[in-house]
């Protein structure tokens, strides 16, 4: 049985407000259910499914795919923008916790491959 990797992180909701509200999110990676997808669960039940490779590429340079636009914001932050029929949502993450989480997903993928 493949483990699910979960980690809590903080995200800033980008709005017109002077101070960006910070929310707790859960990052989730399940090799059995979706081996190429990172799920970001927000308070209230909203959830984004972002390709792991897209997040990784977005840490280095602007990328766009399936309604997501992702780009680095300086050295320490990452912006993820989701375009949908409901509008545009923008969230800013500190890069360090996200990079640690992505490394854990790769370590788990290597472990799963070695077990097979």
C-alpha cells in the first residue's frame, strides 16, 4: 500500500486587501491515486490538483498549463494562479516548505520504485 504524504503549509491569498490574509493549507501526495499530482486543500473544502512537474518548473520560471499559471516571486516565494469559469484565484507560498514537500514526494517515489 502506497503511503500518502501530507504536510501543512501557510499560503497567502492574494486580494486587493492591503495585508494578504494567510490561511493554513494541506499539501497531499498519493502515489497510488495520482502519482503526478499534488493536491492543495484549502479551508472550507476547496482543493486544487496541480501537476508536480508544473510546480517544480514554476519555482524556476513562469509556466502555464490547464488553467494554472505559476511563477517564482523573488527567491523565496511562489505564486500560483488558477483561472476557471468562476474567476481567478491567486495564492502565494513560501518556496522553502514547498520545496521540502516536493523532495519528500520524490524520495517516496524512489522508495516505491525500489520496492517494485
